[in-house]
């Protein structure tokens, strides 16, 4: 094991005088390796505290760039890094905080094709993702490689944390054997999130990771910690392994497993099938409108979002969960163009409408894509 330098002894002095850590524990941290999948709300505090604590090698997986909307919660990034690759922004901030840390960058999506290769060299994998398909992938990779999975998730004002696949403890599939129906749980981009919430959950993940590396205390393995920011309460649920759960033997197609919708330009189902609707990009819609196309435009966001920005050519606002209650009030003699912020909720509404016999088009990318690509003067939230 590589020993601590004099500079590191000075840097980590407050750890060294803790009897539970000392020189031996700090040297363990220096010679440990942690992989963080995601550099967003959860990854930001996690990476900062792991680096500050002296974890010697940190891997970062992310293929996104820093956006202004990230800065409300993704504190590892800053105004000066907007537009830059997140892995570069995170690496530079880590090295500014602690130049002794080796940072491995993986600017690519974490997929079934590369996940085993990426995760193999690390002692612990930390899940800082925001979608179900990657959470299942992280879990299955950790099971196959025999590595602990430090889990966290956030939604609006609530968060969860646990440790999976540690010792004889449960894994993520023991908690969620099957993913929820597509679109049932909106992302932070569509559902919103209190900015400080991932700071707390990510810090809990960092705490659990350091404890695992040092062999200290009692981990969250077998326990699911639930946090409610509005009530300022913590609750705990016991988790157990499911003896009847199917054995994880290989990686699968996680998009298909989680029912991720097809990309723009594809058919939701075969033409003429019940529930079939068309998908159009913002450029296709703009070109058709310029040529005289005049569909009935249905905004399926909430009233609060519409107050931020809306199309002045929209005909009606109905939240996507309520569309089924207003079918009798919508026209069947016109095409209906459905939109939301990013295209996910509108796809759900489009399916409901199509199944009811309406001729429906979903605006892929929603009003956000329109603002970015068609009318740059519109606000983006």
C-alpha cells in the first residue's frame, strides 16, 4: 500500500487523530478506488466528500454537459463550466480540492456493453443516476462482480438511501423486482427537486462509502433510509433478500426491461394499432406549421409550468394525468398536437388519446426543444 506523504498527513490530520481511522485507515482510503455513475445532484456532494476524505482513485461516468438548470443542485459544477463536459468540470473541481486524487474519466453512457469493463477495477460502485434502467444495470453489474452498490435516489422533496449487495444483504431487485410503468415516476427535469435534497442524500452515500472502505460502523445494508425534507423526518424500512428471486446471471437490455419509449421519428406502435400515435421533432412541426398545418394544440403540463413559458398558439392546458377525463371536450375532426416540457408526459397523454380514437402527434423534446432549436428567445426551465 502506498503510504501517506507529509502533505497528506497535514491535509488529513483531523482523520488521523480519530482513533477509528488513524494512519492505517487513512492509508486504506488512499489505496481505495470508488466508481461514481453520474455527476449530477447526487454525484456532486458525493465526489466532493470522497475527494476531500482522501479516496485515492475515483472513477466518474457521465456523458452530459453542464447546463444552467443543473446549478441549482449540482454543486460540483459552476457558472464558468456551463457548456463543458460534466466529467471535465467534476475532475477540475476535484483536483482543485485535492490534487492527490487520481480521477478516471468515462465520458460515455453506462451500458450493458461497457459496464463490466468500467466497474471492474473499483472497490465500491456508487449509484448517482436518475433513471431506472441504469439503476438496474448498476445493481446487476455489482452482483456479477461482487461489489457493494451504494444507492441513493431523490424526487421532489423526498430521498432514499441504502447499501445493496454487501455481504449477505439484499440487492436493488429485492426492493424493486420490477420497474414501475414507463412515465409513472417523472424525472427531476419534469417533476422538479428541492435543490438541497441531493446534497443530503449524496452526503449519506459518501458516508456509507467511506464506512465500507474502512470497515467502520453499521452500514445501511438491509435497511432503506427514507427522508422527507418538508416534514424533516427520517424513517427506516427493513429489507431482506428474496429467496425466490431469479438469479442474476447476465446483463440484459435495460431499456426494453424498463419500457423506455422509442426515439423520435419512430412509431409508438404499428400503424392502425390501438394506442398508436405519431412522433414529430420540433423542426418537423415548425415546417408543417409554416406550410399551413393547424392542429389542435394540447399542453399537458401543470399550470405552474405554463406560467413560466407557453405557446401562444396552444389551444388548451390539461395536466397529462387528467386527459382521460376530458376526452368528450376534445375535437376528433382535427389532428391533436400534444406537448409537455420534454416529451415524456405528452407521450403518455398521446397514448390515452390514440386509444380513444384521436389522431395524435407527440412533440418530441417538448417546449424545451422548441425553445432551444426553433425560438431561442423563449425561456428554458
